[in-house]
């Protein structure tokens, strides 16, 4: 889980493994693989950094990068 902040200032924790996309337009939207979207106060770069740190802590970062790189080659 990664900590993020709702627009009203309250904290919430999101399962980083369920995040499909993070976009900044200018609000930061997190889209989950379920299709649910949420707006958070953190910038997109900060959210993606939190996801990377979480993935490193559970040992999935290397696999994620390799899969993304392989998909880009296709």
C-alpha cells in the first residue's frame, strides 16, 4: 500500500499493485485496474516514485521494468 492524500486533505492508502495509470491534467488522477479513478494531492511523479519504492520493497520492480520494456519492443 502507498499513502496518498485526498483532495479534502484526508490520508488514504492505495494498493500499488492495482494501479494501472497515473496522470496529471493538472490534477493527479490514479486509475486502478478495476476502472476506479481517484484524484489525489500528490504530483504524478511523487505517486510513481512511491509505487517504485513499494515494488522494490517487495521485490517486483525488476520484473515490472522488464515486462514494460518487452511490451515497448513489440
